[in-house]
């Protein structure tokens, strides 16, 4: 049973560019959340998607946007990249919001902005 | 607001020593509590969870009890191994938050042979 799959694993972009990160949730899960983890820091919640809608958003600017597809997979898009966007981006999947079920995290996409 | 406070690391232990990582929380509602572990270069793995007061989560020799009266969820392991070296995150989520996880700052644990 595959867990959460994220692609790509590593990415280098230039300041000002745009990037798209992808996530396939664990089989049976219908909710996808995205987190940003700067080096040496805890993960910070970006947003969560359920039924193809953004259900909650953390304190991130509009440059960060997302999408969930009918098969529950998800994309995270970041426009106008800044050096400070360099981080590990984690996708987590869960069932129906995950409050009582816990979350399964992927291994992340390491984004470096130069 | 909601927050999670963990003891600062790094915590350095010898193999077979007893491990405790303190975690306390502040929440406006009634949270579910989690411990996640992150090995170098990897994502987070759910270690254990508890969804109501006095629940004890346990996994791989690790335990934590949800203490509502002290708003705590301390992680313990009786005998650590070198392979337990990692960063441990305490986290909470609220029923009405659509599952948004609020993490503590993380505690690095280093176990030496």
C-alpha cells in the first residue's frame, strides 16, 4: 500500500520564477494538507484541501495556491519565488480532515531558491 | 490562540537510557494530540496519538498520556537505541480546525552507543 507520494524530491529555482509541487495521497485518504518546513524549524501549515476545495489556510500570502483533483491528488503552486521560500514542502493526507485519524506525511520536496 | 511548547534540545543520551520529552499545550478547544518523528532528510512519521483526556498513545516502546489537568502530553521511552536519534515534534489539532496541525518547535534527540 503506497503512502503519500511527492514529486519532485528536489528542485532548484531562480528568484521570481514559479513552481508546482505534486502530491498523491495515501490510498483511501481524501484530504490533503501542505506544510512548509524551513531548515531547523517546525512545519507550518499552508492550506488543506477536501472535496476539491480549500478548507482552511494558514498565514501564507496569495503567492501560494493549490488545487485538488477528483482523484484526491493535489498540487501546490508558488509564484514569484523569494529566497525565503527555500524549504522542505511536506504533503500530508488524511481521512475526512484527520482530526481523529492522524496524518500520513510524504517525504517532502526540497525547494531551493537561488 | 493555540500553541505547543516542547523542551529544547538537543537531548543527548546513552543507549538504553530513559527518555522523556516534555510537551505542554494551550488550546481554545479540546484538542487531539500527536507525536511525530523526523529522521534526517525525511518527512514526518506519526509516532502516536491521543484524542481524549487520559488516553495513552503507544508505539515502538514510546508512550504518552493525554493529561488535561496539566495540559501536557509528555513522550517517554524506557530504553532508547541509537536508531531513535531523530527530531521529535509534539502537535495538536482541534475538531473545528479542519485538521490543521499546530507543531511545537521540535526536540532533537541524539543517542550515543
